[in-house]
């Protein structure tokens, strides 16, 4: 994993757990946990991609950019598949899944504070 992945995991994980606690009061904690899982998969995939892109960029900057673009496509498809599986196959409630994921992604703004580039 990359050295800066620890902070996003903590911030977004904490936000996800807060959302799980909020939805637990309404009896929808299982759906919120699935939203937490989807959000964590996104963070882990993003961290893995930045590591690979940095390695490739040392050899050729264009290759590093290509890795980031391909990662965006792969993450989009992964998230779409996970949402479809959770909402249709496992019949989770949509609101807790989506809101937990969205709040976790909003937490990414805390990780960008003071950075000039996304990969810093």
C-alpha cells in the first residue's frame, strides 16, 4: 500500500462507521455496512492505483497518466457492479447504502486539504 493511504482509510472509515451507527438506530445497519464496504473498496482501489501510477510515471509520465485513466474506468465499473449486486441481488435498502458511500466520499475532501496534487 502507499504511505499516505492510512489517513484516507481512517477518515473515511470513521465517517462510514458514523453512518452505520446512524442507520442502526433505524434498523438498517446491514445496508449501511454494505455501503461502508463499497466505499472502502473504492479507497483501497484508488490507493493501489496511485501506487502503480507513481511507479509507471517514474519510467514514462504518459504511462502513469494512462494507468490513472484506466483505473477510473475500472473503479466506475467495480462500483456499478457492487451497487447493482447490493441493491438487486442482496436486496439491501438503497438509502443507507448510497448515503453511507456518498458521505465517505465527501470525506476525501479532508484528505485533500493542503495538497497541490491529488497524488501528494
